[in-house]
């Protein structure tokens, strides 16, 4: 007799890149979960109740049968292992390596450098923070574009199937557009962004679908 599906609760913020990645993975795999918004702007992620769930204070966190875990790529890998279809990694080892390299270019080399807590600590003048973000977004997207040119992009970052690389890329490009970073120098990833944004699972996970409703 198969084991029952675990009970999942996702703690997330609507415009968090990392939250979007995990929401998208859940949508692709058709996995049901309870949604619990956490408001970063009001500091809910720093409150003891949330810190008890995720000591880093970062979002998202996923409770699996009541036990909470953090780190978006770790959560996506757990989803991949628990719900293998449709897959988020290609089958061939070198292709999987390319996907991981692309994903980490964003998840460790680009997105963390825009974290509000980092900006507050290292960039004292609030008016200088957008310039800081733009610099690191341009750098990260330029590296990603170069890697695409060396790899095997198709409709998406690796061939014609959405992978973890796309789950990392699309939220980052969304942020690039928010912060007025031109995509003119990165036509390959710009085209991938446009294709992904048409996908139902991407739309289901997108920030505008999870933005708090105001009266």
C-alpha cells in the first residue's frame, strides 16, 4: 500500500524570488499545499514564531508533515525526489551539470546580493541601493547569457523542457525589470523569460497571483 502524500504548508512572500521558485515547482508537479503568506515589509519573518520554523528568517519555508525546512533549491530537490514527474532536471549527467551551473549562477551568485538585509548593512544610503542591485543583476544575467551561448538552450535554458535553471532565472529577470535593468544585451534569456511567462504553471506561481488583496 503506497504511503500517503505528505501534508505541505508553504510559508512565503508574494514577491520573493525564492518563494516563486518553490511555488512554480509545486505547480509544475501538481502538488497541493496550504499557503501561508509572511509579510517581509512588516517584519513577520523576524518574529519568534517564524524564526522557530526557519532559523535563517528567510523565505520560503516548507512544512512537511509539520516539520519545517528552508532553502529554495533544497526544497525543490526534495520535490523532485518525492514527485519525480514531470522532471525538473534532464536525464543526461552533463545536461544536469549545465542546469545546476545556471541555477547556482542566479541562486548563489546574483539573487543574494540584492537581499534587503545585505543592502541595509553594506549600503548605508538608501538612494544608492538601486544602483547596487542593478550592478549585480547585470553581472549575473550577463554570466547566465554567456553560459546559455555555451550550452544547449532551446525553448528554455536547457532544451525544450523547463528545468530548475528556469525556476531561478525567471524571478530574477522579473526583478531586473522591476529595477529598470535593460535586457537588450541578453537576448537569449529575454526570449526564455517571455516564453516562460506564458506557461500556466509559471503564471499560477507568479507574484501577481499571490499579491495581498487590498480593500
